[in-house]
C-alpha cells in the first residue's frame, strides 16, 4: 500500500528543515540525564533506573544524578 501526496515545494522545504532540526538536536547531544535517556530510548525514567539496578545499562556518572553518554545509550539500543 502506498500513498502519493502532491505537496507544494515550499511545504516540503519547511518539513525538511524541521526534520533536520529535530535530528540534529538529538544527534548533537552527547550527555543525557535519566529523563532524556528515557526519551531517547523510548522508555520511562523508571525503566532506565531499573536497567541500571540490574546492571544492563551503565551510567557514566552516578552522583548526584545518573548521567549517560549517547555512545552508551546507542550501544544498549543496538544490543537490545
């Protein structure tokens, strides 16, 4: 099944700019707190904390709050 849309060039440009901004915002970020990590991995902060407690996800820093590198989150996502 496919859908064909006839969109004005201006709308396509606006959509492309918006998508690019969203992608750059996520991919440029290097460090994530629990809430950001949960959003990045499409889960909940409680699930992130549970993964840390079970040793499935290793934070870069634990105190005063968990901090995760994008590299760590990407590696976890690839292994899941």
